[in-house]
C-alpha cells in the first residue's frame, strides 16, 4: 500500500463515526472496499476508507451485519466519496 496514502487515512477519524455523529472508540484502521469485488478479491489500495474497529469488524460494522451502513443509507462507495471529500478539503 502507498505509505503516504495509508498515513493520511490512518490519521483521519472513522468516516462512519463522523457521519453517525458518535465518538470514535479506538484507533483508525484502513478498510479496502468490497463493493464490486469478487469473493476472494480485494480492491486497490486507493479504494480505501478510514474506520474504527467497531465500524470495520464489529458486529454492526462493514464486516458484520452492516447495520451502520443501513442507518446511514450509504454504501461503501458512498463512504469512499465522503472520505475523498475530506482528503481533498484537507489539502486544498
């Protein structure tokens, strides 16, 4: 993974927590979006979003039952879009 991009994402808050208006519990990790990928496939390194453990691998998270996505009425691609908005706003 590109170290600069990974560093930027790792230093961002969890995109789900931010959109849900909740306090992030734990550190940010990087999630490769699964939308449009085959079962054993992984998206490219730039198709990634910052998530905390709960939103990433927790019961209600993206690798869980996806409750947070349903609450937000968003897809992983929508979260990628929101992430990119924040990245470009930070560098503008």
